[in-house]
C-alpha cells in the first residue's frame, strides 16, 4: 500500500510539473506577442519553478522544472525561435542560478511538508490515545504512529506479566539478527535501551526501547536502525510519541484503579445496605415465629384448636416469607456479581406461566387469578428457571399489595417481534413518583410495611430480564391497579407443512 501511494504521488507531482511548464510556455508566447521585455519572460519561468517547488515539495520535480524552464525560456527568445542557436552563447551560470533557487525552494517545501505531515500524525496520535481502550491498543497505536512518522519498520513486544509476548511487526517485514531477540529480552529485564547504535548488542538491526511508567513495564518497542541511525528530528518525534504513550498508559492504569475502587465502595455499600435491611426487616417475622413457637411449647395444651391452627398458620406464612426473601437475596447477589449463568433455550411460555400459577395456587382462595394467552404456542429463548422466578415475584407482589378479592391477570402476547408478559392487578396502583424507583434495590414504597419485603424482588426481576436482553416497566391499569410488563426475545420455529 505504501509503494502504491508513493507511485500515485509521483504521477501527481509529474502532472503538476508538466502542467506548470505548459502554462508558463503559453504565457511566454503571450508575453512575446505583447512584445514585453525578456526580464518578464525570465520572471515568468522563475515563478513557475517556485510554484513547482511549493506544490510538489519534491527536490527532483524542482530540478526538472528548473532545467526545463531555462531551456524553454532560451527556446522562446532564440532567433530564429525554437532553434538551438542559443547553445553557442549560453553560459553555465544561466543554468546554475535557477537550478540553485529551485533546489533550495524544493528542499524548503519538502521539509515543510514533512514537518506538517508529522505534526498531523502527532495530533492524530493524541486523538487515538484519548480514544484507546486498554494497554494493548495503546501500544499498537504507538507502534503504528512511529512506523508512519519515521518510515521505518517497527517491532512491538507486549509484556505479559513477567515475560514478553510474541513480536508484532509494523511496516515492511524485517527479520532482524539473532541478537535482536536477546536485546529485546535484555531491555525488558533491565529497563534500558539496547540494540543498534547502543553500547549493548550494537550489531542488532533494531533499536530497542523499554516502555515503562513508574509502576509497570508495559512492553518493548523496536525501531529498525540497521542501515542508518535515527536523526535528531526522528529522535525527537520518537520521544514525543513515547511520552504520549506513557501518559496514556498511566491514565488508563489509574482509571482502572479508580473503577476498581468505585466497585469496591459499591460492594461495601451493598453489604452495608444488606446488613441494615436484614437486621431491620427480618426481625419482625423471626420474632413472630419465635413467639408463636414459644407459646405453643408452653401453653399448647391450654389453647383451643382454632388458636393452635392460627399460630401454626402464622409460623408457616412467616417461614415461607423468610424462604422467599433469602432466595431473592442470594439470587440478586449472584446477579450483581455476575456469577449467575444463563442457560438459554426455546421454551413455551404457557408452561412457564403454568408453573408460576401452580406455585402460587394457594392465593386462589383470596384473589382471582387468571391467565390470558394470545397464542398457546408462543415461545421465547429464555432460562425457564429464572423467568419462572420473575413471574413468581411479580404475582406474589400483586397479591401482597392488593386487597383480598382483587383480580390478577397474567397475559402473554406478541408485539413488534418481541414476546410481552404482563401481570395486571386491580389494586390501588403505584404512585407516579414511585414508578421509576420500584426496580431499585432496597427501595420500598412509603406506604408499605416492613413485613412486605426489603425491596429485592423487583430489583431481581429487572436484573434477570436485562440479562435476557429485555426490558421491564410498570404502568397504570385503567381504571385502577398496576401493570408490570417485561419483554423477551421471541423464538420462532418453522413447522413442516
């Protein structure tokens, strides 16, 4: 690709040079027709030489333009015109002065363009470093930019703990001598430059530089210097890029440390909230179970069958609530820590809904539970165990937050290529101020009592649904009540016709 770009650049410069010479010749004929003085003609071709140097930034094109320009100038003023009679009187100075001017201007333009290109590359490197994600990307950007700036092959070794990883080459492939691998390892272990043109392993083809910060050695960079040493300008450019590289590495390192610290603070806050919620919210059912069990043990014989049955029912209800709370607590902790693996496969939603209704059939005596399915064969790619927990939590919440006799409907339908599951109730509904907060961990409505939960059930539902790539929301159920809805990716199976 580089050779192709240079080839295209050579053709472009050649066309520019030829075009300027043709234009200068045409204007020279015009000047001659207008009978202008020869000094104007000379100035015209000198201007063409300067334009060629400025536009092409090529010493070769500048020299060609100077030689061709002087020849065209002499041909135009020769008598007879376009004859070679001028060769008898032409002095070498007539060639040397314009040629010197052309070469000087070409050199200045060439160096100016190189400096501009290198400045552009340095600015681009700064932008790339700001966008880079991770040390390997930063080191790769460094190697790529140095290869373009110096026009030399570059070798990169990324540190992998206490060892160097395999070499990555940028630019034209150069194998290097047997000393190169040894020099790279020595630079990695000692943190000093080695290789070509240094006191250590001077016969190596590459100059090896240790990329390090105050806390880490990140890798070793090799720059080909076997044929010619780095110039002072190239050394400055290299140091500039390496400085930006180390700053980017340090910035990424400390950003990672800040993220780890923030995660640790978040985990500590989570533990503190869990302990506070557990100590506060579990005290009531535990006290109730302990008191009921103590009363049965001490005065069981003196209690009536109805009183004993009431105490047994209270113990059973509180035990189930504790079991559900502990399950949610463990599940939400695993989801937050990323330790809950999803086992996705196509499942019939009717079976999952049926399993949830079977779990909660005990509520059938106090609430009217019903299922509405748009399609009995509606399928989704899910972890059935987790989605069953979501449905159980939503239906359980609907039962707890609605008065006896309320209706609770579970609906499944298809909408915009997704499966939608709704749990709608006819209770008092949820205030608008609480709708955006009910899925947050440990959030409970101001009107709820401690007996109803620690605010984990809906947070767990959100984590599970999000892990499936879906969304969960709550809205009003007209004329009164609430509708909790979540989406899942539909699974379509083509049946043979």
